[in-house]
């Protein structure tokens, strides 16, 4: 049954991703043009993240920031965020290229959000349990922290994120993914993600 469940989830990931990429292709093109002409740099931003069983992969996003030094954690008001980036981040459209990661099998539609290697290196043994699951585009923790950048505003970013936000995110996702979830429960997370994004 576990193998069947994995196959069904993979088929769902591929089908859903192809539908999203097809339907959102006009936005992809528009976003790419806006990012290209708004500021210097590449259209697609690649960043190394830690996936299932600690495998490294490059997560894809539309570039929303200028290539200047700064903290790896971003909050509201970050000076590096471009004009186009503010719109893309507010709508979460900057995350859409990750459906390519999903097609490649590096991510799933629903799974714990992948973190940077330097943050994963600080995980406790218990927190490392989250690495047994394929990372995803959205998760229950994503829903809980849709306003994460606002929460981090005016704080000691890294310290607050590591001590307050990250433990809650991992605990929330572990509760969900350790249960016998199914496609229906994943679809509910997707619908809530869409609803939450446009209500932000």
C-alpha cells in the first residue's frame, strides 16, 4: 500500500504541475519580462536547498532581489527586494518555477518547505526527522506562516527564526506528514494555500 501511495502521489505531482505550468504560462512570460527589465541579474534565481534524505538540489524561483550582500533570512522592508520582486513575493508568483522542481522529482506539491544547508546543519536529531519526507511547494506550516516576512519584521532575523519560527514549522509539518495522509488531504492544503495567498 505504501508503494501504491507513493506512485499515486507522484502521478498527482506530475499532473498537477503540468496543469499549473500550462495555465500559468502567460504569467510566467510576463513575470520573466518584468524581472528582466526591472533590475540587473538573471530571471531565474537558483539556491541550494536540502531535500529528502539530505540530498542537495537547486530550488528555482523568479529573482526578486538585487545581488548584494545581506542576511539569508528576508523580512518585510528588505532593501534588496526589487520593485517587481515586491509584487511577485506578495502574490507568491516568485515560487511558481518550483513546479519544474516537482516535475524533476526533487520536490512534491505538498511537502515540508526545504531549508538552506546552513540552517539544516543546526537541526536537532528530532528535527532531522523532517528530512525523511520529500520537500514541497506548500505544507501545513506554509499555511501557518503565510505572513512569515511580516512576523520577522524588526527582529533579530536569524536568531528569532531559528529559535521561534523554525521549531514551530518543523513540529507542525511533522505532525501532518507522520500521519497517513492522502491525496484528498493534500488537495485541502493546496486549496487553503491558494485561498490564503489571495487573502493576504
